[in-house]
C-alpha cells in the first residue's frame, strides 16, 4: 500500500509540473516596442539648463513650450519628459499672466475610445507634475485628443513615439 | 487502512485537477460549423430579362440590377451563387443555361428576375425555382414597383426576399452603415447602404468627429465631436437633420451604447476624475454610475437583454473585456488570452461576442467567440483591424482595416469566410451597422 501511495505521489508531482501554472490565465507575451532614441526636437535645447535670460515683452506661443513624450500604453512622466516639463515650468513662472491648455495624445494603435481616455491620463499626469513643480493648478486646463491628431502620419515606431505626447497651448 | 485510502482519494483528485487546468487555457478553434458539415445553399441567378420596351439606358439598369443581386446573394453567409463559364455553355450548345444545366452545375435553387420599364417607374418580378423538387417547382414569386431612381433599393428588396425564403433569416441588404471618413480633410460622420453605396454626410462641422452609433430604432446617430472645443456626445436625427447636444460634462464624453429597447444608454464620462461608465436615460440624464475604479473603463456594449453590458477595462494592467449588469454588479472578466482585448460587440441574439485582440500575429485582429469567451476564432489575418460591429442578422459583421496609409471598411460573415470591401475613402473607420429599417 505504501509503495502504491509513493508511486501516486510521483505521478501527481509529474502531472503538476506538466500542467504548468494551474489556475492562472496564460498571458501571451507581447513584444516590447523597440527602444526609441530621444526625439530630435529642437536639439540645441536638449539637456541644457533652462536659460534664465531677461526676455523682452514678447507674445508667448505654444512653440515656446517643450513637448513631453510617453511610452506605449503608459502615462507616467519619463526622465526626458521631466526635463521638458521643468523647462516649461520655468517659462510659466516667468510669465504668470499666461494660462495653458495641456493636450494629451496617443499613437494610432488601439481603439478610439481607449486612446481618448489614455490621452486624458497623459494630460492630467503632466498637469499634476507641474503642480508639484509649483505651478498653480488654476492656470492649467487639460484636454484629450486621443489618437485623432497625430503629428506624424507614419506607421512605424518613430512616428508612433512622436505622437505619444503632451503638448502645451496658450489658453 | 482508512487513513491511507483517504489520502489516496485526495491525491487522485488533485491529480485530475492539475491535468485539466492546463488544457482549459488552450484556445479552442471553432469547429462547430465545420463538424456539422454546414454547406451554403447553392443559388443560380439568371440574367435579368426585360419585358416590353426598354431603352439602352434601361438595359444598362437591368444589367446593374443583376450585378447587385449577385453581389448581395453571393456575399450572404448561408448562400453561394453558382456561376457558369460561357465555354461550358458552348459545350451544351446553349446561349443561356436552362434549369437542367443549372442542376448539373450544382445549383439547388434558381432565381429569375424580369424587369419592366415605364415612364417613371420600374417593376421587378422575381420567381424562385427549387431544383431539388420534382419538376423544379416554383416555390416563391412576387413583384415590386418603384420610381426608377430606386433601382438599387428594388434589387436589394429582392435579395432580402430570396434570403428570407431560402434560409429563414431576415435579409440585411436594405440595412445601412454609419462610419467616419476623412475625405474632406476632416473626420466627419457618414451613412451609406450596407454595401457602401449611397454615401450621405451626417456631419459637416470641420472639426474632429468619431465613434458614430445608431440608436436602437436606426433613426438617429450618436457621435462624439470636438466641435465645441472638447469631446462631447451629440445626436443627429436623420429625419429632420437636427443635431442635439447629449452630454457635455467636463472631461471626456464618449462611446455611447444604446439599450435595445432604446430607453437607456451607457456613456463613458471622465467628469469624476477618470474614464468611467454611467447609465443614463435616452436623453443623457445620468441614472447611475456603473464603475468606480482607478482603471480606464470604456467601450460599453449592451447585450440584447438590455440588462448586461460588455466593456473594456485596464484594471489588471492591460485592456481586457468584462461583463456587468446595469446595476454595475456581477462584474466578471471575459477575455483571458492575449495581452490586449477591447472593442466588444455582442451579437443580436446574445450568443456571441466580437472584439479586437492582439492575436498570434502580434497585430490587431478581429476575434469572434461565444459570449462566455470560449470557442474563439480569429477572422482577420493582415493589417490593423478594429471596431467589429454586428449586423442585425447576427451572421455578419463590419470592421475597419488599416495597412499603412490605407484605412478601409470590410463586411464579413462571422467566420471570416467571405469578405467584401465596402468603403475605401481615406481614413475610413469607426463603422457601425444599423438595425432592420422595415
């Protein structure tokens, strides 16, 4: 009897190992999008300290602000986005009369509806970060365009990265 | 002795559980149809003959009607048209196939259509003959008359009749589509016949418009638009072309789903901080909040009971499809395979669900499964595919497909066997199929 029990135990352990992870859903591993270089937007400004220069009275436009970029399906602020937002915060501090609209955008993959919500998350994420940097929340509005307003109409990782962004517009 | 047999029992029970749980996760290719030996009904369609006088233009219309009948009936899931090679006709020494020839070619039924043209109107008579019955008995016939300009509609009427007589299913050939194209440079809402003809604009606001949805009576279209500077939900009444603002809360207003009794809607609103689902009345007044989580919840779809809703949520980190009731209770996850599943649409009889998955190809494919998620079949194999929506017969679907710069719309049966391109305007997307209009 003891021998039979022992054999059963071995079979049981074997079956358990073959059955794999019992009970949990198998995730089909998704390919990670390839590593993307920093987007080459206005290269002379990358990595430099924000210039603290006395500006003459000039109308601020949206081109005075840096864009923040995001990873696929994510809305957290990456290190390169942090730099961009710190720069933008400086600009906002020097122009306290200006209010901004933060736009959240996504790349073309996935549903229209989900990307609308993800774009909103990105815009809110940027706004929250700027609040942490000392900008008054009342100066900032957010809006999402989902995947409806790409800047790059390409269908590759370079284009998609350019589209996963938050943009600043004067409100 | 007793203790040992109890241990024996427990171990063998655990063994059975561990062996079975591995296979439950394997996806089952849909074999129900194939194993039951389903064969489409074979239909032969004779050239449309003309009774009385007809101008060359009229003859042209008769020819076009024949084309429409062929395109309609050959596309239908339950039917296949039988064609005959002119070479074979020569062998039989005939100019046109007769019933015996059609039977030789494998046809089960023959459709005969006769057109008669008058000043303003066109009349179509049709008859169906069953080649499986002795003497090839005529089993149905009828006659329709309309103004000439509606010749397409007349042809679709006959196609619907034929489908109903031969298969018992109601025909979809007089239903309509709603979708987005960017042919003007802006994303605007359009409607068309089920086959993409007779395109008519619904919006023309030079803004961004997305996600058109037919209401349950197919009398109006709800859509999301940035025409007032933020994403709001509007309703366009197709009878009087009035556009009404339905939802304009702060944040996102999008993705409406209409209940089958046309009395309730589920909207995606982010007014409370995060994209959540809300049950509203038909005018957009909120009855109850349905979801309340840190996750994004969107893309709601009603089940035909009107008491259950499928939706997308990323509460486990990736987008998956869930079901809940209209109280927001009994939430359960439907999709487990693949890293991303969204854009659910429930068939009109409630038995199946179509959705978008990242399949084995690693790209976005349309998947059709039983409502509980089993019997899973992927019906596309190239491009980025999105937005599957059922036709009212529960046999066919529409979806959008993108390759590079081309974004087009396809209709298909639910097994992906027969597909038909219905719209190739630039940026065609967000398709939706109407209900029956008669």
